[in-house]
C-alpha cells in the first residue's frame, strides 16, 4: 500500500498504466496541471512525464510498465 505523501518523479522511457483499487492521488505535471484520481479510476503516465505524485489517501493499485527504447 502506498502511504500518504508527495514525491517528484520522472517516467523517463517508461509508460506507466495505473488502476487505483482504493485511495486518492493528485498527479501534477511540470507545467502545474493537476488531475485527481480515486479508487476505481485508471490513468496513464506517458514516457517523458515529469511531475509530482501526491498520495492523499493510502493507495492500492495495479500497474503495468512499457519500456520505450
């Protein structure tokens, strides 16, 4: 389970698909655009993404990564 907190990250050459099982996150890109996701929602973080992942409520998720060369 991902605990409450905020961290900066970069996807680099990886696309990441996430399905939140429970919890709440706020994803903010380097331009300051934010999206909030809650349990039952899915999203993709594309290769090259730079920004923050803020866990508002503890998260359980499924995820898959695709490596772009």
